[in-house]
C-alpha cells in the first residue's frame, strides 16, 4: 500500500511529463506549420524539363517537411531520455535525430553523390 508521499511524488512526475510532452508537441507543431505553410509554386510550362524540375522541388519540399517533423521528435526523445536516465531511449532518440537530419537534407545529399 502506497503512502501519501509516494502518491504525491507520482502526481508531480505525471504533471512534469505532461508538461514536457505538451512543449514537445508545441515545438513539433510549430516546425510543421513553418514547413507546410511555405509557399510552393508548381507552374506548368511548354518545357517538359521545367515541369519535371518543379515537381521534383515540390516532392523534395514534402520530404523536407517530414524530415523536420522526425528531427523534432528525435530532439524530444533525447530530451526525455536525459530526464529519465534511460540509455536505450537515448540511443533511439539519437538514431531518430540522425535519421531526421538525413531525411531533411536528402536533396543536398543526393546532389553531392551525383555531382549535380
């Protein structure tokens, strides 16, 4: 049976976790809003190469938005792992963070690889 002090400490930890999660959700929402509401113009023209380039820019913009969301989630995971001293969660957070960076800069990485 739990005494009053243990119940009080559990309530404090629950409120702190909710506060951190709500801040993380706010940050992720803010980054998503910045990436989603950017102006993306896709114009059709007589030049087929220009159409393909415009479509490519649009698709890479969407990929960048997803990468930013994953990057934000990775930052939240690393922060939560530092709070809870959980090495497994920390490793997962760092891997998510690295994946978010790779996805965010996918177009630049592909340009470096192909030399374009």
